[in-house]
């Protein structure tokens, strides 16, 4: 392909993209296929000669698209969103076209310097105090792993990387039982081990379902008495399951007394902190945390992947991850090389999409979307609460709540499957307090109130079909 052909097909694909997004409501949200449907349509061997773009794009439309779940669908209410606002998509097109590897200042000066400024723009937007700096990671999993590795090195006097962990004793990391599985995985990869991730029970009384800090203090004391080495505490604001949030000021207080490094996972809910009215409930004490992660690619609208890790002091993480062979030296320049702050050496120019996004909408434009999502989620919650036999299990945390339909745990999954097969909306299941639940969150960038209200209609219709298909109405249980 020459560059004239590239320009032609680039226009064709841009037109296709605009049409896709303008008609996406006409598609079922989740792919309506069974395992193997796509792979059996693909040749078993690669072609020996070139094929035309006409044929390639035709096959893309007929083979690939039926097998895609549409994350940008305005009725995507599952998981958390992976948004892609148009300006951020255009920025990523430019980044792909330039195709820079932004590992060092000298390999992409503009990317490095813009990253520093965008981190500070977001620091201000989220109400964090001056002094915090940070780095753009690919995902919250990478940021959390970086923080856990820093906890490990700090607790071993920065000797773990050099000597290994065989004679370091049992390092202990503390978190609540509401954390994301990426916390578990970080402890695996860091060599700390699953059995040394101490999950503190969350409080069942009141709002938040946060970590029991009295239990936290007790477990730390017991570990010290047993000769173990407490290394760090991981808190959450907006846990994946039900949106649980910890009392950040209390946890930070424990960490300060115990001399422990702290990391806050606010991957989803952190975006909502651009709205000042949410900060008192969910953000109080955040300024005492050593590491904080949130994902602009979730609720803020940045094209995936784009995860921001704020650091109160970057040096512990740099001392953990920095390795500079001769070929990566930047002689005679006092600059930041962000590859020394992260696990991967290679880095994309992720700051550009944040720059485009914030300039195109302004913070107030982004705030209005998040505020609407919270309002519409609460409306949906109240409508489901009024449905006969339905139960709200956990109240809305920002735009996330959970519920149960009448019947046993199997019935919850049956309703989720039936809703997703129906195609109008997409939901996912979960578990809380030993029972199956159905999660509902509003967060797709372009969703409208009528899209969210349609979810109530879909749940009502599908439930009626389920009950009519049964012999009698399922019993509560």
C-alpha cells in the first residue's frame, strides 16, 4: 500500500466509523454468537499473496463485526465503561500515524513534556494538592503492580530486586475484601504471594462497605508479633463489585502510625472526583496517599488505554523500577524519562488524547456527563425497587448499584443471560454477602436518559417472558 492508497482507505474507514457510531443503537449490545463462530470463518493458513483492501474490509464487516460486543453502545451497562470520546479517538489516530516510541525524553520530547503537564491538569481537576506528580500507565493493573513492587522494595530496604526475596521474611500487604482481582495478581507477580495478601473484612453496616480499620490495626499488630513484615496498605474508592469505598483518612492514619506505604485504587470512581460535590464522601483523606490510580479511559472518555498514577513522591517508585543501560542514557540533559517510572520500557504517546479530550469538552462538559449518569442510575434504581419481588441489594454508589430478581441465585444468572440475549442492554452478574447479584452501572460517554430508561423497559419485558415461560412464578429465596 502506498500513501495515496492509505489516504483513500483512511477516508473510507473514517466514514465507516462515523456511520458505526451514528447507528450503533440499532445493534445488539453483546455479540449474539456462540464460541467458534468466528474462528471457523478464518482460513487456517496465511495468504501467500496480497489481497485487496476491498476484500479485507468486506470480510471485516461480515466476519468480525458480528462477533463484537459494542463497548461504545449507549446501553452498555455492564462492567465499567471503556469509553472513547471522538476527540480522543482522533488524537490516537495521530499517535498511530506518528508511531513514536516515547520511552525517553529524547525519543519524543513533546510526548514527555505534555505528559507532565496533563498529569498536573488532572491533579487540579481531581482536587489533589500541589506536589503530586505522576505518570500515565496502560492500565490500573500496571499502576497497582508498580505500587506493590514499591511497597516490597521499601520494606526490604530496596534490596529485593538485587538479592531476591528468599531470606526477606513474609512481606504482608493489606486491603479490604472488596478489592479488584488485580490486587491479588500484583501480589503474585511481585513474589509476595497470595497468602500474604491480608484481606480485611469490610463493614456491612452503614454506607460504603469499607475496610474495618480496627481489624486492620489488629492484623498488623498480630503480623508484627509473628515476625512478619507489613509492607503496605491498598485502599479502594469505587470497588468493582458494588462500588465499595474505604475511609481514606482512617486508613492513612493507620499507615502513618505503622510507617506503611499506601496505594489507592480509584480506577473507575476517580473520574467522578472532577465534580467537587462528590469529594467529601469519597475523597476525604486522599491527599495522604503515596500512590493513587484512576482511569481516564473508563468514565472520563479517553480512548483505551490510559491510566493515570499520581505519586506524592516519585522517588520510591523510580528507585524500584529504574534501570538505565548505556544505550538508554540521556547525556547532559536534566529531563524526565517516564520509562524509569513504569514497568514497560516502550511507551505510547497517551498524553495527547487527554489534551484533545479536555480541550474539546472542558472540565464542565465532562462533569455534566458524570452528573447525568449518577442521576439516571438513581432513577433506574428507584424504578427497579418498585418492581414486584425485586430487591435493591446495594444502593447506588455514584452510578453503580446492584439488585436481585425474585428467585434463587440461579435465577439471577438466568435473568442476566436472558437480558443479554435480548440485545437491548448488556448487564453482568456479581456476588455480595454470599448471594448472586445483578450489577447495573451507567457510564457510556454518549448515553442519553432515554437509553437508561429503556433498561427498565427491557428488564420488565424480559422478566415477564421468563415468568410466563415457567410453571408458576419463581419463588423468593
